[in-house]
C-alpha cells in the first residue's frame, strides 16, 4: 500500500513540478520574484492538498487494520515528498 502511494506521489510531484517550471520559465527572477514566490506557494499548496487527499483515500481503502501505523507512515511520506518538491522549486 505504501509503495503504491509513493509511486502516485512521485508521479504527482513530477507532473506539478513540470507545470510549475513551465509557468516560471519566462519570469525574470530579479524583477518578478514576488510572482515566483506566489507561484511557489500556489503549487506547494496544491501539492500538499493533493497528497493529503491521496493519503486519506489510502487510509480509507486499507480499513481499520493498522490504521494508526499506516497514517504515520503516510504522513512521513507526505513530508518527504513535500520537502523534495520545495527543493526542486528552489533549484530554479
């Protein structure tokens, strides 16, 4: 179950980062840094929100068995993927 979540989260990260990169490609970071930061916040919010929804769906799918442990593992994965997304955005 966790592998399936991580695969989906990885695909989502790649998709949203690609869209983010396309949106900021034409920006001049010195002149348009506020626009860049707004786009970062927008995409990060969307990414976190979607990961949270995916995690809830996986928990519901799994049922009551080991729900607490699965929830902890999924939260850890969400944090890892969120940090990776932030690092990739900052690299631009």
